[in-house]
C-alpha cells in the first residue's frame, strides 16, 4: 500500500503543481489586463 501511495504522490504532485501554476499564470495575465 505504501508503494501505491508513493506512486500516486509522484504522479499527482507534479500534475497538481502544474495545474496551480497554470491557474496562477492565467490569473496574473487577467490582472495585468485590467
């Protein structure tokens, strides 16, 4: 079970970080437009 948890962490963590960075960059772009 620990192996599965580590595997999910390695896969989901980068995806989550990428999603957050994408949202932040998009929000910053909208903020700059105003």
